[in-house]
C-alpha cells in the first residue's frame, strides 16, 4: 500500500481552503491512489470553525483521506510535512495599501518559515498563496535556510489561468486550447501577462501563435493586460471578498504540476516545451532579473523539479514591463525587512 503523504494547509478555516481541501483529499492533486494525511492550521479564534471543517471532511467519506489533524500550534502543524500550502495571511481588503499587507504578513511568514526550518522535512515543497505572495514566500525561505530555495514557490498560476481564460473567450475556444502564456514578476497589478510566445489551437485544428489569432495588438497590449493585472481587485469590488474558488483551483493546478511534472496538452499540439508560470527564486542569471527576489517565470517541471525556460526573446516593451515588476519586488523586499526580527 502506498504510504501517506503529509500535506499542510494553513488558513484552513478560511474561504480558499474551504474550496481547496476537498480537492486535495479526494485525489485531484496527488493522484487517485495516494493516501493523504491532511494537516489543517488556523489561528485560535478560528478553532471552532476549524472543527466544523473537520466534521465536513469526515462526512465526505473520502477513501484516500486517512488522517485529519486540526491544530492551532506550529509544532503540530509543520511536523514532518511533505507539502506546505501556506494560504493563511492577513486578507486583502478593498482599498488596502500593499505596504499594509507587507507589514501585517511579515511576522506571520517569519514565524512559519522558522517552523518549517525546525519541524518540516528538508524535502518539503512549499507553496505560498497568502498575499503579498512573492515577498511572503521570500520571507519564509529566508527563515528556513536549511530547506533548498528551489523548494519554495508562490502562486501565479491564478494569473496564468485568468490570462488563458481571457484569450480563450476573445477567440471563442476552450481554455485548454491556449498554452504557454507567461506571467512575469509579481502577483500584483504590476505583473506582466505575456502572450508573445503563447499558442492556441483554433476551431479548425491549427496550432498558431496567439498574437496571430487574436489579431488585435491594441487589445493585447492594453485591455488584456490591464484586465489580468486588476482581476483580483475586480473580484474584491464585486464580492467584497478576495478570490476563493478560482484561487483553490489554481493551487491544485500548481501543486499537481510540481508533483507530477507538466507536459504539452494534446489540444495545443505536440511541439514543446510546454511551460507554466511559478513564482520562484531568482539567482540573478535569468532574463536580467535581480537576485534575491521571488519572481514569476515560465518553468518546465520534471521529476518534481522546476527549471526556468531559457532563451525566450524579450522585446523592448516587455523589458520595460518586466523591470517594473522586478523593481516593485525589490521595494517589497526592503519594506518587509523592516518588520522582521533578527534571525
């Protein structure tokens, strides 16, 4: 029998987790033959709500869900985990400044990084979802120095999914007919959704470059980018809450690809490579992006390891947009560092 894997979800009593936990527990992420020990962490005021989530998971009678652990204690939550999905964070509210999020979340992710360092397996895969995700991921990584930087990533798959959906809707095809969209940079309004290298399978079966099929540079360089950049704010304005269902689906996509690898979908033809977007550590050697930030790049994934796609052409306009979002991340790093204790 396959051994259990131990998966931690923080913020487990929250709205994103409510959409996420069932998918993990029923095998949508780690496979239909992989037993799961699901560890759920939240803050003490959410303890009763967390107990209700446990009851619901039990009532689902999911055969892969072998054990459920609900806790408010870091030592219990992070102990010997294989995967950490760090969803819990100070939530973004309508009109909230990004610097307010940085200040509120720096201490949270400092503490979680230290817990990873002390209790988790050194092979743990860590996905940071709570915003500002890139910089929270950087903080957690810095506070867990014995865990390789390659084991940390942040979620920009939601932005990629949003971009694919916008393109698919524009030309009247299904979302899985669009591939190789890139999200460069920060999960913020400075991100750069890039379709210059993306492909699309048209209704007549041809696989063609997205710019050729859309045939509207003004839209691609204007309204398309702005819609993706500001989609999170638009959801908040409409729901008075941040994205949950779409975020949970993107988390599943991200972790499943990281666990199993990504491959070319048949709908996009068989000419590779097929990549996805992940926020990962920049060592300063790729695409002129500064060292020491978590930046979203196109990556290919094999054997549980991601590699940044190299050799893509970068035009002047893209260079400007990529540098702008990198500058924001450098600024976030400096702002967050003001709120961290010595470690």
